[in-house]
């Protein structure tokens, strides 16, 4: 195992464990036929190349990335409705298998790019053969519309290496406003959608049993 693999090993374990735990939360809602505030969960360990680029960009010396780079382990929780984000944050605050160290609300304070998301930074204890190791992980909570926008913007940022041309930036800001309005519209028909979904999952179970 090289030094990077060794360094990243507890982060990988944390992402794997947290993915199971967060997906487990969704499974419980689904099992009880209650609207799940969690639509789906993804997770990744930041690739070494991205760690190096970010460390360079933010002037973080390599010996400090453990304490200063909070998203080496990253989880993403996608929700159907903006209100679900609050529910998820509340559920995370109640857990005792990790400690929340910071919360960043980019929904009420959207970034100049148009980015919206709720970030929760946690300190997560990983059990290793050498004892417990506490690592930082970032959980990003966003709606499907916020995620759609962020995914597209991220690809463009990658394509233009952070220097997105001004006209595309303006279009992206307009698209962010459209995503915001979509979230608002969906919130207004939330009850209707939820009733239909609960009806659908209940009937699906009956159908699968027969
Ligand atoms: P990747 O490729 O997503 O892993 P900063 O990096 O300065 O914005 P900081 O302090 O590192 O901020 O943490 P913060 O604000 O919680 O944001 C880090 C992560 O949030 C980013 O990770 C993105 O995932 C997401 N993010 C923040 N701002 C934007 C944005 O304007 N557009 C998109 N698409 N995503 C954003 P990385 O490091 O960019 O990498």
C-alpha cells in the first residue's frame, strides 16, 4: 500500500459506513410507508489529484490537510423537497455516532455562482486495527434540482478549469434561478405528490406479494 492509499484508507471506510447508515435511514421511511426525506445517497473519497489541486489553491500544507480539508470524505444526500433538507439536518443532529463540527447553509446564503446546498461537517470515528481514528467528513444535502444544477456547473468548471466564460456564467445563474423556482413549485404541490407516492409504494408491495 502506498502512502496515499494508507492515508485515505480510513476515509474510504468512513464513506462506505456512512453510505450504509444514510441509506438505512431511507429504508426505514420506505418500510414504514412514510414519505422519505432522503431520495438517494452518494459518496466518494476525493481523488488524490483533486486533494493536491485544492491544497494548492487554498494554501493548505500537506501535513495539515487532515484538519483543514473537510471534504476528503464526501457524502451527498438528495431530497425531493426543500423542506426535506431541514428534516434530514434534524435527523443528523440527533445521531450519536458522529459529532457535527460545522454547518454551512448555502441555501439561505447561496454562493455567487448560484450554488445552493446545505453542508454539514462531521467528525466521524473510524475503528481501525490500530484503534479509533477520528476523521472529518462533509455531508452535502440538496434537492434534486439543486443537484442537477451543481452537477452541470461542476462539469463546466472542470472543462474551463475554473474560468467559465462570462456569458455561460450568466446563463448558469439564470438556470440556478429556474432551479430555485422549480423547487418552489414542487413545494406547493408537495402533499399531492407525497400522497401519490405512499399510495404507489403500498400498492407495489401488494402487487409484488401476489
Ligand atoms: P468536489 O469535486 O465537489 O469534490 P470552497 O471549496 O472554497 O467553495 P470549502 O470551504 O472547501 O469551499 O467548502 P464548502 O464551501 O463546503 O464547499 C466545498 C464543496 O462544495 C465543493 O467541493 C463542491 O462539492 C461544493 N461546492 C461549493 N461551491 C460550489 C459551486 O459553486 N459549484 C458547485 N458545483 N459545487 C460547489 P470541491 O472541492 O469543489 O470538489
